[in-house]
């Protein structure tokens, strides 16, 4: 039997509102998730079990869309964090986090590569940082999809039309480098 792992997901969703009590009751009660909205973007934090994160996401999205047919899971939010966010989540100073990122402390393992920049500041995927923090005893204990797995999950959502309300979509051939 394949071991099932619980993964945490942060999905960008559409078709539901934080003001829709029946929908939020299902999402919070039946799925033990948190629905939030900020600046027109609705996100849903929820966990699901599977053999890997892609399997867990597929199972979870299937259950979610059966329970709430109006729900459209658009894509996985990368949950990007900067130095201040990492400091807040770990309880360490910004200076300490900056030393990790610059390789001045704990240099035996390189800090994750940044996802990009916001202004002049680097930003990282929380999943990558959390994985790096785990051996230091500072991770939050949650399993999350990697960057590559997130890409597969997003592709699955597009292929199955979930991100577009379940409507059939024209397939576009995609070449993956392996």
C-alpha cells in the first residue's frame, strides 16, 4: 500500500465569495480550509492527502468541485515571501534571515534560490524556504508542493478545465524538457 502524505495548498480560486455563507460553510467545515479575499483575489488554504502532492491536489480538487460546482480552482499560489515575512514566520530577526540568504550563516547548505524580485528585494517561495528551515528545527512541519510539482498541478488544472469552470478547453501541445 502506498503511504499517503498530507500536503498544504494555497489555491487561487474563483466562483465563490467570502460573503457566501453556504459555500464558506462547506469550505471551512467540510474541508477545514480558510477562504480569504484581498484586492479582488480569492485564495483558499487547505490540505489534502495523496501519494505525492500532485495526487493529493487531484484528489482534493475533485472533492472540492463535487461539493461546490461553482468553485473554480485557478492555480496554486506560490506564497511568495520576502525577508520580513520569513523573519515573522520564523520568529528570527530580519538581519538573521538576511545572513542566511547571503550565505553568512548556515553556509553549509545554500539558501534557496529566489523566485524573483519585488522592487529591489528578493522574494522566495515559502515552500522552498520552509524546506530549508526544517533541518534547523524552524520549519512549520507542513509538506507543500515543490516548484516543479506546482507546475504539474497547474497544468493538470488547465488540462481538466478546472481553472475555467469545468468547461472543455482546446488542448495546446506542451513540450516538457526531461
